[in-house]
């Protein structure tokens, strides 16, 4: 089993749709979780951290399920500008170093 | 918010030459910096983890003698691609960690083209 797995997509959705991405991780001791967004030929940008209690930022909701070892990202009322690749990132810590595991990303394409 | 500056953003070099890429954390001290490579339509691939004052840890399959990493201070890490070849053409991105629990901050990336 890969350390971090995501459905590569692409997810093709119409504007206004609700879309959900899941990401599973294999290390039950993983400590921090994030969703990054990467536009074509650009660097990844932090979209949101994922907390155990779940967190929401506008149209975006992230949730963590430690028992099942997955995190999710829900995007409501999709906009054309949401088209990007969404990267799930899991971080494990040993001392002062972060061991960072990236998912391969899920591509989202929002159509008019 | 925390900013990571990566320079240059784009470089074209001839085969056989060396290229140095700088990654600076502008408003925080980064004890750990990461270097990634991304080929077109592929995901980010971690090349190495750079810790200030110690040798970098390279991922399997990444040649440490070809990709020289120096993390001489808490705000600067450099990646030197030595004797570059066309197959080294890629998008190189650095990121920095400013505490053990915060998310990563990424540089803007360097697009390297080796002719």
C-alpha cells in the first residue's frame, strides 16, 4: 500500500457543483495533514490544514478520520477558478525533522 | 505570512554546465528545507531533505554527487545541478519548514531547461 493515495481524477464537474476528494494514508502515527493546490506549472500553495475536528474555510471543508486513516476535501459551489490539482500532504515527525509524504494529486476541472 | 524566495525562476543552460538554485526563507528560520522535482504532468517528487548544518538526506535514486545541496544557514539552502544534461530539465521547487507543526512554505520554483 502506498503511503499516501489519492484518486488522480480528472474530476470534470460543472460550475456550481459540489465535489469531494479523498486521500488515504498508511502510517497511523502521521501527525499533520494538509491540502495544497497546484496550478499548472506553478508551485503548490497551501489550501488548508486539516484538523481532527474538521475545519471549514468558505466553500472548502476538510475532514480527518484517524480511525480509517483518510482525509477529505469538499468543495461546494465550484468555480472555474477552482480548476487545479489538489495535493494531499501527510507529515510525520521525528525529532525536529519533518518526513513529508505527498499524494500524487487529484486533478479538478470545472467547466462552465 | 511566511515567505520562501527561490531564485532563479527560470534558467536555460548548456549541457555539461552546472546550475545553482537558491532557496531562502525570508521571515523565519528554516531548520529543514526540502527539494523537489516535478516533470510535466507528474506529481512532485522529493529529491532530498536539507537540514541546517548537516548533510542532506537524499531519496532513493537521487544522485548526491550530481545534485549538491548546501544548507549553510537557517535561511538559505542551495541546490546545484552539476554537469546538467537535457534529462535534468524539470521544474525544481524548494520548501521550508518553520516549526515542527506548521505547513510547508514553497518557493516559486525554478524551471530548468538544459539544451
